[in-house]
C-alpha cells in the first residue's frame, strides 16, 4: 500500500478563499466518482462555504469532555474572528489573535467570489450572529476516517492544535497518519502559520502566531496551490461582513487587515510558492538529466576576476535584474586548484559585500579551465544570463588565445545570453603579472612541448621545400627562434628539447655533407655549437624571468592577503567564520577548522568550522598548522606545498587573534553587566538615602509627637498621627519590597512556582493598595485559567496599576480589563494620563527610571522594572502602548493554562478601554 498524496491550498491571510477552494475541489472529485469524505471542514459560519458541504459525506467529529467548540462553529470562532482585542490595540481584530484561538486561526475560509458573497446582500454580511452553519464542533475523528478508508479525505486548517487528550497534539500529525494509510488528503494553511516565517509575520503585523506547522510538512506536499486575492478585494470582503462578524470589522480593518500588512503577507506567500515551484523544476531537471537552461526565472551569473571592474559588473547586473520581478544575481569567482589565488583578496571581500548588499549571493568555485567552470556553474543554477567584463588584456596578449569572454560566448549555446560589459579597466593590462615557469598549467606545458618538438620538425620540412635554400646562417636563426618560442610557452625543458633536436636537424639536413652527422666545414661546426649554446642560454634566461615573474606575483598576492588580514582583524571587521572561509578560498581547500583544547591531555574540539566534513582532530586533516600548544588550524582537501605554509601560518595566527578577540568581547560584556550592577547599587544607595529617609522621618516625627509629654493630643489628632505612621510604614514596606524584588531579578534567583490560576481571583487582591473608585475592573469569569505564579502575578499587577493611578487625572479611573486571545490571555491597564512618547516606552521599564515630570513621592522608579521582570519570569510579556484618545496602556500577556481551552470570542470577554 503506497503513501497517500497531499494537496494544500495556501493563502496569505484569512478570507482569501482556501476553504471554499478546498471544498470545491472535493465536490469536483466526488462528481467524477472519487470516494471523498469530509473529515473536518470549518465553514466559519459562511453560508456559501457551508453550502458546498451539501451532498458530501461528513465524518462526525470526536467530542472532548469539557472541551467547548474548537473554533469551527457558529457563534464560536467562526462568528468572531477579531478576538477580544480593543480597536486601538496593535494586531487586534486580526488572525494573529483569532487564528491562534485553539488553532481555528480565525476565519480563514471565505464565501463564494466577491460578487456572490457581497453583491445584493446575498453574501454573509447579513447573517445573524451565532447562526448554525458549521459542520459540528470537536476534533477530527482520525480512527473513524481510517476505518472508513476513503480515497480522499478533506481536512481543513493544517496548523490547528488539537484539544488536550486527542490522538495527536497537532492536526498535521493526524494528516500524516492518514497519508501513511494510503489516503489522499486535501487541506489548507495560511502563510503566517509556517514555522520559519513566525518572526517575519510578527514584525509585519505585530502579532505572534502560536499555531504553526513545520515548513517541511508543507514542502513535502505533492501539490501546493496558491489561493490569491488582492488586498483591496480582501478588505472589501471584510467590509461586506463576509469574513468576521459586523461588530469586529472596524477593528480588523484598522489593525491586522491594513493594506500594508496584507500586501506584505501576499508577497511572502507568492515568494514562498515561487521557491517551491523552483524546487520542483530543479528536481525535474535533475531527474530527467536536462542541462539546457529553462528561462522560467531571470538568474544572472556575474563572473568576477577579483579586479576593480567587478564593482561595475555587479551594479550593472543589479540594474538588469531590476528590469523584471524576481531577478536573482549570483556572483562567482573561479580560482585555480593549485596554490594561492592571485586576485586581490581585499577587492574580492569588497565585491562580496557589495553583491550581498544588492540582494545577490557570492560563490567560490575551484577550476583550472575558467570558461568551462563558469558555464558548468551557470547551467547548474539554471541561469539565464552570464555577465562578464571586457578583457583587461592588451591587444598583443590575444596571441595566447581568444580570452574567457569570447570562449564563454562561443560555448554558451542558445539557452544562455552572454553580456560583455565595457569598463574603465578594459585593455589596460592585468594588475598582476601572468605567472609562468614551474606552474604554467597543463595547456601551456603541452603547447611548449609541441613547439619544442614539432616546431623544429615542421621548420625542417618547410626549409627543405624551399628552392633555392636559405643560407645556413638564416637556418640557424630560424631554429633559434623556435627554441625561444618553446621557452616562452613551456619553460626550460621544452626549450632544451628544441635546442637539442634543432642541433641534430641542422647537422643532418643543412650542414655539408648533408644526410649525415658529419661536419666537413669547421665553421659550420662552430655555428652549430654557438646555436646550441645561445638556445640553451636564452631558454635559461626566459625560464628564470618567468620564475621571477611568478615569484613577484606570488609575493604580491601574499602581501595583499597579509595586509588585508592585518587591517581587517585589527579593525575588528573579520569574524572567525569569515576568516576561515578566506583560508578555504585562498588555498582551494574543502573544509577548514580551528581546533583548540584546554591541555595536552584534553581532546580537541572545534572552535569554528567552514566547509563540509571538517576535521575533528589534527590526524584527520590533510594540512595542520599548530599555533601554540593548544590551538591548531586543520585543513582538508589536498596537501599544500611548502611555499604556501608561510601564508597559512599567518592565517593561523590571525585566527587565534580573532578567537581571542571574541573571548575579550564576551569578557567585556560580562564587565558591562558588572558595571550595570554597580550603577544599580549606586542608585540603590541614593534611593536608600532619600526615598527611605522621607517616610522614616515622617514616622519618627509622628512617634515623637505621640510620646511627647508636653502636649495633650485629642483623639482625632492621635488618629491622624497613627494614620501617618501607618502610611509611612506602608510606603517603606512597598519600597523595600520592590528593592528586594529588583535584587532577586538582578541576581537571577527568582524561581516562579507555575500553577493554574484564575485572573478574577488574583487581580482583585492586587488592587488592595489603590484608593477606592480609582480603578474600573472588567475581568470576566469565563476567561481561561492562566499558567502563572500567583504571588509574582499579584506583585506585577499591583505595580502596574499603582503606576497608572499615579499618572491618571482626577475623575478618570484606570481601566483594568482582560480578554482571551488564542492560547494567551491579555490583561490591559489603561490610563488617561499624559502618556509616554515612543522613544521612551522601553526606557520606563529600566530600574530607577521615571519619565518626565514625575509627581513628588512617586518612588524610585522600580515598579515597572519589577513588573516586567516578574512577567518574563512567568513566560509572559509586559509592553506599553498608546491609549486611543490619550494616555498609556500597559499590556500584560500571559500563557493560558493547558487544562482548559481558551474562551470563544463570542463570549462576553471584551476589553472596556
């Protein structure tokens, strides 16, 4: 029995029509005779979507004891997607709130097309609140589906979290079980529920998605269909009431469903789907062995030599890519597999940074034949264009070959466009001398031997064909020219072979008596001897010059590498990983690792690695470079010549310096933390000297007055003095409590005892220290329990509320309201005070900070710092927002307890702010 196939409808936001498209597909398959059942569908109270269920077999849902509707039903999540967030809260009314509501995700389907849903009032805009249109409530009955064994099962909302006690914790695991049983599945998911995009979506919408599905689960789907809709059309559907209940529309449109949010989410969905399509294309090309380019997407490969023209090429490529949407830039540098690379490492580093700033990627490829390596790379990434700079060679240098650009253009074929870009460095010559001599490469060595061996033979044939024959002196000069050419091309050995062979041929064919090796004329013998000596001398001089040229080029490359290393490391611009990558590129190695150990008996451990399969100990490396007793640079790939080890030792020393600098940075951070602790202690002393002394002075004065024998106090005066003592003692108790709490937070000794608690029991206790009538409380009893430390929560709420009461004007009580938001519960403390500018919203949570003109006796600025510390210790957050109409709202977010499902947005859990 084979594995079933998975088809997913992917949407950018709730309301684009995923559920509608899924059920339409189910009906089409059923009409074709396929055995289709609806294992679980969430119409969300939308009549057009619910109508598609008519005629389809539905598996009854599995009800959970004590678990209410799971977000499917009418009057449940389907009717109120906005959650209970106030209109002014960021992200309120959006799917980040409602969608996390027990996995339902808020309404994420949609009715029929916009015309049928909204036109003429025939859509859902006029549906009554709580109308019963859902397929039921509860979780999917996986066992029943497996027993029924249909050909296709429809399962909505892949990212949903099942109720406690279910067969699997997540719905996608239910789907995996169905697929393993050979059942095809059609499902839906929103782009914001992909696990890898959680941070991106939160930065766009301000809402953290709690319901997620691993990307790999969606990527493994056999088919992914994007359900797309423009932001304007989606907002019109929202305004018509086709997505959320009418009383939630305004909040949703002004928060989560803003045009900018929807546009960004739509772009995420389009790009993610495009990448998935590209994976399908690459896989198909690989399976079919297709090497030709399919121009489905513009990919521009930029060939970099390391010369200064590279920046011009990259900017030109960026302009070409910008002409069409989705263009991609891939910069590639090809270095030889033998020894050091000759281009400037500093210039390559600048170009690497530039291409990354332009949104492209940098690649390093090893290859001796540059045109072949460049074309292989371009075809491997399915590139559509190759962009090269016009050659920097001088005109006379073209005698050695047509050049990389011409060769690539000739060999590219019809599937790759090759652009040759002019630049200021064209035809000015290469910045580095061309190395010759011992490292000429295979092609040049072959050319030298051909010239040295075949050249004299061909010259002999040509001269013998001449009538009349040239003079003997001219013959000697021509053979000398051939020997010099062999030296220029192949070095010393081909030149010596050419000189020896030329000597024999001159003697045999052109020295009387011919056709013998005898020399009759002594003058001819001298000429032959002089020819051989001059040829050998010329070959030696040419070879020596080539060696010196190569050495100069090598030394220049080494000096540039060392200069770049020294400057970058001293300026702190090079990370350990970047430095090791530079080692790998410079020496054309497979992997590089920096090994370290504490002592001679301790095992080696990797401090940093680049490349695949790095060495774990010096014995595993092809090249090892010790630095001191306890550090080692280990390279794998090939054995380096001795000449390269000098530069490698410099790299190793710099790697150790970078490692030491990273340690120093860590120590500096710890020193900064100590300095911050000292600052807090200094501020603490100042607080003790002033804020503790003030209530102590009042208490002492009152006590002294009461004990005075000279004054007879009335009963009313005594009550006032005792009230002053009690007030001062309360202030002292509150201040000392905050100081102790702050000390515990600074030392990390706060250990919360998390248990399930009801907000309606904890919050009223926390309000005991505020004046009567200064707070309006709205904490519904229907809220889910929260997983908190009740003692820490009480202190946190008390500090936040007392701070709000201090800054609230007379006659404007502070609002304290709570609401459920998926797997979270929010407690909002709203005041109508002067508010805090955005630049100071984080600073007010720092210890000993008071914003602006704080009232006298407002404390030492620890209340909010302690409250945030306690909130984070319990796994929650405390943030500040502007109150619509003026003031500040403190939002305390807590985790809902796992033992009780979150309340439904349809219940009266709204925030009165």
